[in-house]
C-alpha cells in the first residue's frame, strides 16, 4: 500500500509538471489544428483517407475513424519525444536520489512512469477527439452526433498505440545508449519502417478491398477493411484503393455512408492485446533500470581471462576515426572581430560531439543535391537533408538551461546583442549548408519560386528551434518539428508546407507567410532571452 501511495504521488507530480509547460499548450493547439485539417472541405478536392476518389459522408463514424487513425499514426511520433524525459528529469532534478531511498521497486517505478506517460498522451488524444466532434458540425454534412461511433476508434485504435509509445519511451530511457540522440534517431527509423509494413500483411481483393484485416500497430487495416466493405457495397463496379495521407483527388469525389467499425469482442480484444504488450515492455524496462545508481550505468569490467576479453584483445588497439570539426575550423587563425569570434565559438559548440559518419551522410546529401535530377528526386533529397540535423537544431537556445551556465553566459557584456544573434546565425548556417546542394541546383535552374521557399525555410527552421528552445525544451522542438515535417512537406498539407514542396503552397504564397512567421518567432525568442537575462 505504501508503494502504491508513493506511485500515486509520482503520477500527480509528473502530470502537473508536464501540463504546466508551454510545450503542452502548444501541443494542444497543434493537435486541434491537425484534427480540424484532417477533414478537408468538400470544395478543396483533398482527402486524408482515399479509397480511390471516394470518401464517406462526414458523419460521426467517418470523422472519428479518420481522425483516430491519423492520431494513431501521427501522434505516435512526436508523442514519443514529448514523454521521453520522465526518468531523465528525475535524475537531473535529484528526485531520483530521493526515490532510490524508498521501498519502491524498479518494475513498479517503470510501470508507474509508463502509466504517467500514457495519461499525458491520453489527455492530448481527448483534445483530438473533441476537435473531431467540433469539425463534424463545422463541415455540416451530417449534424447528428453519434458519440459512440465518434469516440470508439480513439478508445480501441489510438489509445492502445499511445500505451505502446509510453512504454517504449520508458524502455529507451532505461537503456544508456538509447537515452539521447541515437535513441531518437532509432525510434524515428522504427516508426518509418512500421508505417511502411503496416499494410504489408493485409490481403486485398481484386476490387481493392482489404479481405482479412490484421491487428497492426496503428489499427490501419481494422478501419480500412470496414471502410472498404461499405464503399464496395455503394460502388460495386469501382476498383477501390486505400491510402492515408493528405492527397488531391484525381477526379470528382464521390461519397457513401459508412456506419463505422463493428466493434466485436474479438476486435476489441485484439486491439487491447497491444496494451498488454505495452505493460510487458514497461516491466522489461525495469530490468534495465539502474535505480539512479551512478555505478549502475557504468559498464562492468570484463574478466581478464574471459573468452570475450581474449576474442577482443586483437582489436582493442583499433579506434574509429572521429571528425573534430572544431579543430578543422580553428586551423585558419584569421583575425576575426569580436562578433566573429563569438559566432565561431557558437558554431563549434553546436557541432561538438558529432561523429564522422554524421558529416559523411550530410556531405552525401549535399553532393547528391548538386547533381541534376527530376523534381521528385530533389524533393526527397531536401526532405532528407532537413531532417538529418534535427538533433543539432534542438541544441539551440537550451544549452544554458541544460548545463546550468545561464548565470555565466548572461553576465557577459551585451548577451542579447552578441551571443543571441550568434546562436541564431549558427542555426541558419547549419540549415543552409545541410540543404545547400538542392539550393544551388535551384539557383542554377533559375527556379526562383522554389529558391525563395528554400531560403525562407533555411531561416524558419532554426528560428523555430531557437524560439522553442528558449521557451520550452529541445525535446518539444524535436517532437513538433518531426511531426510538422511529416504532415506538411512529406504528406503535402499545403498550410504546413514550410519548405514549399507542393505547388499549392507556392501558388498560395505560403513562403511569404512563413517569412512573416519567422519574424514573429524571432521576436518571441528575443523576448524570451531578454526575460532569461533579467531573471
């Protein structure tokens, strides 16, 4: 009973601490917008779930199914970054050392952190569901609200996925080499692979209907099979398709009435199976948890006569090369003005610790972007080039908080006029260099609209990182940016396409809108840094 009381206090403290952050309210705002945008207007000619230029009437069942499916797929990425900080926060604030003196065992602690993560994500999903209900009345195609048909997909599709995300985040925090940047990259790769293979086990009929749904992570086939069956009954002579993403219709969109998934006991138990998997992962995390023992995170020495020691003895002298860009930059000993010295120092600090393979991949993307290629190839290269430095951008504006150097840095002469512009320019330089291959190709081709969009994005990305770093944390930027990158430039939602990838974004003049947004974010960053200096 005492352990449960301690666990309850941890839940409460964790939830209150997270919901009092600026990042929480920004996330809610973003989710409200995404929930609204997931149901395009009939006049737009766009769809988020496409059955072959066919969609359901915007009733409670269709809106609930579409928004829940998108929530399961989209929030599972930024949600991981939002909650992957519970154990590290206890470690940094000293709460972990207090917990270590209590009788709370390791498995119960990791299970409690998983539940805490899940509750936080469930609150965001609840806001997502409310946005879906409001959107039904805004679109106005069906004005009768069926609460069960609206909410059931969130209960059985989205929330089990959030339970998995919550558990995996705890597991990554307990494994030393997955706690930081490598773990973030590994999860992103896992998420991409999972999305690709989520439909691979499903079988489609000759009419394009999913014949036998599988219990995939995201619940894609459960919803897709039910939608496909209803569409086939309404249009028996049509060959259907099934795709998820913001895509334009190739012909006039036709509609049908869908009553929702038939939530049988078997279907519900299949979906709840993933909750059981999440609980198992949480308990496994307890095996890796060091209970805040500093010695527990250190590798144990190998036995001098052990077989592993003898096997590795011949290769111990080998060392992988490590590229120290700071030394490379320091070679030309140029007489720099004071601001140039500050800028150079910021650049070296920002790039410090990156391995040689990081530079090799970045260089490969630059060189590939310089080669003449078609529009789709250039688009893919720029998408890759401007997701690769996400962990570099996430350092902007947060170093002073993370390393507790704010008192020293902000006591220097004119930090707002010298150190702050240098930090921002460092981000711009890294962004411009990362995408320079495609940028030069656009310049040589005389593609001025897309070159303007490229230039605006090179300013917008680091400004967003700096503003969010000052006002919230690096984790929130990683979560928001990756989700924004996927929903906007990758999926083609024009309003969120800050890179100008889609022709719709260019024709609507969105690069100029994002240029104004960059100025606004820069102003917010200046205000936040000024507040930090005064306090």
